[in-house]
C-alpha cells in the first residue's frame, strides 16, 4: 500500500498552447492541501464529485495565482481509491508549474511515472492487464489500437486469464486431494485430467497468438520505399499519404534524405519512409542519402522495392534486393500508365507480391494497401477476430504457463507420482497470475509503470 500524498501535472505542457492545465493530487492529505491553496467564494460545499469554482492563492502571501475549477473525488470513488483532487487551471507552462509548486511546498510529493495508476492497482481498483491497457490507450497510434486498449480496460483479457487460472487451481486441488486422502476418494480420472490440461494449453496458445497483433497495433509497421533514382518513390509517398511530403521532379537524385509520413492502413499504424535513390554516385551528399536509404531498409518491417514499368527489373534492382533480403518485400511496378500492360519480370522467389501503380495519378494505392494487409494477415494476424492483443510481457508469462502445462502432460504420460504433476501445474498457475498481477514482483511493477507518463 502506497502512503503519502502525491501530485503531478496531468496534462501536456506546451508553451502558448493548451487552454486547460490539470494538476492532480492523490492521498490522505490531498483535500487539506487543496483547501489551503484553493479559495471558493460564496457557500460552495466541498462534496465528493462536485466541481467548485474559485481561485488558487498562495497560502502565506495570499497572492492569486489563477482563476480555476476544482474537482473533488473522495475515496473510494476515485481513480486511485484514495482522496483525489484535480485543479483545472488555464493552460501553458507557468500557471500549472506554480500550482504544482504550491502543492509540493504544502507537503505533497511529486509523483513518479505511472504512480497514480500504480496506486489504483495496489488498492485493488484495477488489475495489471487493465493498468497496461491504460498506458496503451494513452499511447494509441490508431483507432484500432485504442479500441483494443479499451477492450483490455474493460477486462476482456483479465476475464479469460482468471478463468484459466481458476480451472488450473481446480485441477491442482483435485490432484493434491489424492495425495493427502487417496484412500478416502475414488480413483482420479487421468483421461479427464489430461483432456482438461490439453484444453487449457490450447486456450492459452490461442491468446498467445494475439501477441504479434498487439505489437503491430502498439508500435505500427515500418515501411521503406526503396529503388533506383527517378522510379517514382516520392510520387508514391505523396499519393499514398495524400500530401506533398516529398519533392518530386524529373531529375534523378532529388531526394537526398529519408522523408517520413505516418498513415493508418486497415487499423494498423504505418510509418512510411521515402528514401534516396540507390545508385553509385560521386556526389558526397547523395552518397550520405544512399547510405541512409540502406540503413532505413535494414530497420524496416516491409520494403516496397519500386521499379519503373518502362524499364522493368534490371540487375540494379537485383543488387538492391540482394542487400535487403530476407526482409519482406513487395515489388511496386510504377508508371504503369506509360506502358501497354505490365512488363514481364524475372523476379527472385522471395518477393511476396507485385503491385502495379501509377503514383503520379494516384492509381493503385488501394491495391498496394490490400497487398500489405494480405501479407500481415498471412504472417502475423492469425487471431484477427479476437478483440484482445497481449503485449510481450504478457506473452512471455503465458508461454511459460503453456510450457508448464505441456510438461505436466509429459509427466502424466511417464506415469510419475501425483507429487510430480503438481510441480509444473503450480508453475503454470503462477505464470497466469503474473499476467493479471495476482503474483508479481516489485521489480516487475517498477519496470511496467516506469514506462507510463508522469501524472497518469
């Protein structure tokens, strides 16, 4: 249980921007600190879940800092299940920092990253999957990512994990009963236990399959547009992003650096990188651009190797592809409107798809997006119909649990005594508890909540 009163600025602080700033207090002295610095005119009642109007004033000098609103939420009906006070002031930097400083001078401690949500977890208001979903919701890069985070916040991950853990505990109790009271109970139905263990392992595996989907939704897909100069890479970026992010001219070598655009394709955030044309050159600046292009390609999840339909696949493209294999690659045959049909291409076996585009007239972008989603669906989104998506920490714990259940089945097949069955079954239960936070160490909590923003 956390002690003391914490305070933090809970809104983004940007110079000359942001119409409202919020300073949040939580803890046993939150209300008293607020009473000393917030003055309400008239006969306003300090009741829970009411908004009060007044002035933030220095408790010693009486100097007015700001005209503001105060929201009072008394325990346990608050985010942390402690007394929580929010002061809604005018935005900007100076005012919210002054209010924060008044609270600190009056005894509050500046909150650590994620400390409000940590208190909500430790006080039993939310479980660990919901806490992580809050972080995902704040950092969501697409509507689909936000909806998945909302599903986690509503307990759609917690509920199946708790059910699986309860079933495993029931099996453990049944097995341990035979250890202590074997003579007083009917023989254990080994086939039934084996069936239930297999079903548990299978259900855990189904949830584990959402890990790649979760990673895509959280961090997005990094796509690099690669190719020789003047094949239409910048035109492709502009057509795809429906903007003029990249400079387009008939001259080869126009793009000298990596140009970035962020899109959402099928609910998945996509970071698109338009790179400098790859070729041998004596231009020092262009050489730097080519080097950055190669680096961007190596860091990408997917490469769009763009070629000119008038020229086709040449030794130069083969050389570029040899440098990026085995990165997933789509060949984009651009300027298809300038030729009579797609040229015959002698492509390497590793190419995943071929898409025809006329980027200058914004043709073929829909086909390109379909090809990308097909590749993702074939390789990563095995469980796209599931509205949950676990993170890597949760996946690691579930994989350990699944492996422990498989070891129990091996132990049963080896006809070992009941005592041996319980060893790995307990490990499976422990790993499931790590997902929801029923069994978690302080170091794990520190690692999770250190990634939160301050004030959340």
